[in-house]
C-alpha cells in the first residue's frame, strides 16, 4: 500500500515539473501565511589558531640535602662446596674357593680368605693343592704333589706400610726318569725314588712414602727360609736388605745394601756362604729422558775360601723421541748370582741332594733396544743383549747314580747373546694378545754345550672376554732343541755322547663360564696334541690332560 502511495506522489511531481519547464511566465502564485522568513547572521570563525600553553610555571623552591645515616646489614649465605662423585666401589667378599678334577687322578683346590676394604690394615690366608698320579710310558711312577700355605698381613700408617708373610711349601716329586724294566729289580722303588721338599719362609718389610724430598725414603726387608728334602739335605738363609733414596741437588741417589747368609748341610758336607752387596746409583732425567748410573759391588766369602770382590757397572738410559711411540734404550749391568739348593731345585726338581755349589758372576751384560706403542691398543719391545759369565750353571744326568735318574750341576764360563721381542695387543678388557720370542746363542768351551738350554722359544697367548660372561684362553708355545748328554754303547764300548732333544710344541686351551658374581665354571685342556716331549732328559711330560671345575664365593 505504501509503495502505491509513493508511486502516485512521484508521478504528480513529474507532471508538475513538466509544466514548470514550459509556460511559466504568465503564472502568479499568491501565498498567504503567518511565517516570517528571516536569515540569521553568519558567525565566521577566525582562521588563526589559538595556542594553549599547558605548561604551568614552577615556583622557586630552595632545595637542601638532609644528612641521614641508613644502616644496612649483609648476611652471607652458605655455599655448599662442589663434590666429585666417585664411582661406586665394587662389593668385596671375604673368601673365594676354586676346585677341580682332571684325568690321571688330578685333584685341584685353592682357597683365599681375606678381610674387606680397610684404610688401616689388610690380612689374608691362601692355600693351594695340586697333585697327580701319572705313570709315564716305559718310565717309573711319575706322581707329584704341591701344597702351598700363605699367611700375610699389612698395617697402614700415615707415611709407612709394615707388612709380613709366613709361607709353607710342600713339594713332592718322583725321580721317574728310568726304564720301568728296573722296577722289578727293586722292591722299594717308589720309596727311594720319591723326593720331598719342605720349605718354611718368613718375610718382614717396612716401607716409607715421604712426599718431602728432604726426607730419606726407605724400603727395609728381613727374610728367612729353611728348606729340607727327603735325603737329609737342609739349607737355611737369612737376608737383610734395604734401599735408601734421597735427593742430592736435583739428582736422586739410591743406595741398596744387603747381607745374605747361607748354611747348607748334606750327608757329606756343610757349606757356609756370606755375601755382602752394595749398589749405589744416581737417577737423573727430564721430560723425555732418564738415566741410572751406578756401581754393583759384591763380597763373597764362600765356605773356607778367601773372600772375593766383584765389581760390575750399572747403567740404564732411555729417551722418549715422540709421545711414547719410539723409545730407544740401552744399558750395562752385571752382578753376582747365588746358586743355592733352593734356587737350583726350583729350576729342576730332579737334581741330586748334593748337586755342588758355585756362585755365578755376570761380568757384564750390555743391552739395547726399542720399545713404544703403535697405537692406543698395541705396544712393542725389541731388545738385544750380550753378556759374559763365570760359573754359569747347567744340568746333566748323573750317570754315577744307580738308576741314572738324577741331575748334577756343572759350571762353565760362557757368553750369551740374546735377542727377544714382544708384541702386545689389548682392546679394553675384551681381547688381550701377547706374542713373544727369544733367541739364544751360547759360547762355551769347544768340548761342551749349553746343556738343557734351548736355542729359541716362542709363546703366543690370548684371552677373549665376552661381556664378562664367557672367558676363553689359549696358549701356544714352542721350545727349540736342547743339548743333553746320554750314555751310548757303540761297538761294545760305552761312552757319554752329546745328543739333541726334540723341540717342544704345545697348545693349551681353557674356558670359563661366569654364571654369576658368586659362581663360575671352568674347563682346561693341556697338551692338546697329545705329544710326548722332554723338558729334561729322560723325563717325559704328561700327554693330553683335562680338568673341569668351579669357582664360588661362600661368604
């Protein structure tokens, strides 16, 4: 409706507009109204702006600083010192037992008992047993038995350590180096072919650890042992020695002093031997080099003979060319070596109870070599030495004995050239391999040889540790031919003739399975090639032998 009204009004205006455009001149319109139209005067604003100042003027004021003390207080806060976090100490146990059994009726047992970790003292006990009832082919009864008992203790002081040891060793062997055809001729063969060594030993040591170079550090020892065998031979030894070291200007002076007394009794003789040793030497060095320079002096009063004086040099020098990769070294040495009943029977347990005694004097030994590292895992050492000796000890079968199954000791002046080398590879605790070898060249009388001393030997050893759970060990070694003296009969004539014993090759394997920290199992295989070889003439070793056992921690 509204739209229609709007359209009507619009149309009316359009008509009116049309009329307005034409013929408007003769129209007069009169308007009657009370409205008085007036126009209001306009008020113009000025074109100039007025600036209003909003900054109020300040009144003059007099300012003054009033003195006033403000007391302050400062309180320090405690700062905790930084601490190095150590790795947790591994747990220790009081004891360890290891036991096994092998063929040839071979029992094995070993026990360790000790105190736990302590800053004041340490003490412990150790016992070991190993025996076997081996009978060699076409030879006599070859059983043996070894028993070791060790007691030890240490007391830790502020600048000293006092330690002591008490040891007992019982070693039983049989002189089985005779044809088994002779057994029937002697009813008491197993009795008079049996040898037994009993050794009692005591050791006392006092050692200082002064950091002050103005003080004299010392290492003092007092040792005693008594050894007896089944055939009424006994030997007593008392040795007191000490090493003093202190600084003279910037060089370190070391002085070694020792007194050594031996008393050896047998059915046929008594021998007393007193040895005094003095070894002063200086140490000097820098960042890359080190030198030891001194003298070895020995006085030997052997039984009823006149005291003899022995002098030999002492020199050691090395120079680190570059970061331990190449370190050449050289030196000169020598000295008196005691040949006692204990030392000789330790090397060869098949010696006679009256072997004959003479001390060996190493007139000099000159050496030189190179050592260093090839990488962070590999190291090496190569050395050449040459020495002159008086009364070097060698072992020969004593054919004056009924069964010809014991060794006597012969002494001869000799020279020895030795070349040895060693290469070691270690990858953390996982792999450890060592290869080493020695070459020997002896110069002795034209009618003699270096009896029972090989021309060379080679050893290769390895350990593989698989996550400390399985450990595998292997040893491979070879000992070259050795000269021995044997009785031979040719054309009805019996004489002694020098012969060469065959070389020795052997492979040993072992494995251990660690079930836990408290229990593990092991197995060992020796002489895997089942080879019959001779380390000593007329004495073949055991063939293939194996042992299985376990290790556990009882408490």
